[in-house]
C-alpha cells in the first residue's frame, strides 16, 4: 500500500498547472503528480489562465475561474491590484491573486474533507489567514520571494525601486509568519533554506528538495541541429527578462556573426532586438526537442532564487550548456557538459566553444536519480507533518 494512501490533500496554487506553461507550473505539477502517484487524494485549487482551452472534466480540480496571470496581459487590472495593495498595506503579489471566487473554490475543495493544506508559492500566503483551515499546512516556497524582489529593486528604475522595495519589505514579514505557522516548509535550494532560517523559521521545519523537471522522451530521434545557440524560458517574468536582456546587451555582441540564436518561450516575441542572428520563436510545442535541436544552450540568469528548471532540463537532454553561477544554484552534481561563465565576454567565449564541442550523450540516470530523490524527500516531509500532528 502506498505511504500516502487515503491522505486528503488540498493544493492551493496560483494557476492550474496542468498546461505546464512555465517553470513554476512544471514545478507545481511535479509535486501534484508525485503525491497522486503515491496514493494521496489530492484536490487542486487555482485560476485558469485567460485564453486557455476548456478544462477536461476532473473532479479533483477546483477552478477559481479565468484570471490574468502574467502582468503583461493584465492591462488596467494591474493598477487596480496595485491600488488595493496600497490601501490594505498588503504585498501586491498576494493581492493580485486574492478574490472571492478563489475563496469559494478553496472552500469547496476543503468541504470534501482535508488533512493537509499545501500553500504553493508565498503569493498564496493570504490563504493561511482564512479561518477553519486544516491544522497541518505545508508551504512550497518556489523562491525566497522577498529576496527576489529586493534584487529586482536594486536593478530597476526609480519607480521600480520604490514599488519592488515595498514589496520586498512586506513579503519578508509575510514569509516569516507563513514559515512559522506552517507545519513544514519546502524550499528548492539551500540558499532559500538559509533565508527562511534568517527569518526565524526553525531549521527542523525546513526541507530542501531536489526538483526533477519534466521528463522528456529521449527515445525520439535526435532532430537536426537547426540552431547554434538556444535559450528557453518565460520571458514575460521580470526575473527571466533581466537575464535575457543581459544576454542581448552583454553576450550577443561578442558572439560570431555567422550563427543563429533561437529564443523560445512566451514573451520572446517582444524582446527589444532586431539582430538578424536572433530568432524569436515564442512558445514551442516540444521543449525537449527544441533543446536537442540546438548545438549549445544558454541560461543567463542574473537575479533570482529557488532553482532553475531550465538548467535541470538542459542537463537531462545532454546538450552542451553555458550557465551563470546563479543558474547552477541548488545543483551540486552538474555533469561535465555544463560550463559556467560570469561576464558577457566569458559567456560568449564559452558558448562558442560549447557549440563546436563533441556531442554529449544524455545521461538518463542523472534525471531518474534526481526524480527518485524528489519522491523520497517529499514522502519524508509528509511523515514529518504526520509526526507533528
């Protein structure tokens, strides 16, 4: 019998993650799949991204209705959320996801009976302030949010410094409270674990977990090398966008003129470059096959916390990679085909060498070992929650 058989879990997240549209959704779905595969009765509460197709009938999914998830798509609603955040002295990123529709969907899920409430993202921390919740609560911290917004503020305009600085200050207090009130907290890197400890959360309530990333079918034939350098991500998110803007301004000028740079993912169409070497692909139907069609992959992360799924998934497909040291955070066993570079000149040189290096065979065991560690660690967290009940 599975170790979680019969456990009733409500998973409160921002957007229903089954489409796996970005790294956050891939991460959330990995947690859901492992819990479900190990016998948990899991009910997922979240918004539907505006414009997505109809939901497949699923009694375990409780939709809070359509919502504008990406700020770039929200239009005038951004200003409404910002005004409400200031009036209520609350973080913008929590105010954005707070609604009566969401509370209603959550209550419906909880009404079926629940042993554990999972709060997925600190953005959903406001849920913990509602009455009549299960005593056992688990926080999945995708990032140390207050640190993330502090970093964005340092690199922004005067207006961004004011808005993101306020966000960082408010989120610091919210994360400290949330970590203290939850039975356990899961982080995706040691650095984020240390950050929660600095907030006063007891170390024995925090577990670092090795996120595996989505599994690609490596039995498919390797596609022709259509691009010299590939980058993939959700470029509408400010954190990722700072990285790609650094790549365009500091790395691209030092690359040879006779190569192609393919940028895949939502928001790539709006990137401010007309360089003929750059191909803006938008979302691609198969991320694994896109990466395998590149001679080298780049992960130019310059701010952020948590862990980089793009790095994990790039490693799993075996394509030579160049990453910044920050993009390798939380990964202590990177294989030799992953190189690190700090400055734009170093990054360009390493990419030029990587795309002409000998092809690397993917190591399917690397990904499977990481996936098994993820499963075992998550199950141990639920044992800890049970012991604390």
